[in-house]
C-alpha cells in the first residue's frame, strides 16, 4: 500500500507542476517572453490542453504503476518551472 501512495502522490505532483508551468508560462508570455516548447508554440494560448494532457499522462502512469517515470517527469517539470521563473524575473527586470 505504501508504494501505491507514493505513486498517487507523484501523479498529483505531476499535475500540480504542470499547472504551475502553465501559470508561469502565461505570465512570462504576458511580459514579452516567447514560447520555446515547439508543441506548445503550435497550440498558442490553448493551455487547457496541456493541463488535460498532464492529467491523462498522470492517470496512465499511475494505472500502469510507473512510479520511476513519474519521478523523472516531476524532476524535469521542476527544472522547467525554474526556467520559467527565470524568464519571468528577466522579463520583469527588462521592463
């Protein structure tokens, strides 16, 4: 049971990190930054798709019990969030 709880927590963390990423990306874009993710650049302002996709991915990884993949994705999303935070800080200083 303990490993399943770890899996669920990582699934929820993945979704939360993606929501934070969307929020920071919107903020950075409003400050004049540009989207460097080619997939998101094609979607434009349709950030709801990214959140929905993160929910689907988290569900599938939890369903198939892929804890290590979720942990890796969470680390990657943490790095993306740090990148977006730096974009917001730089854009704020430049303006």
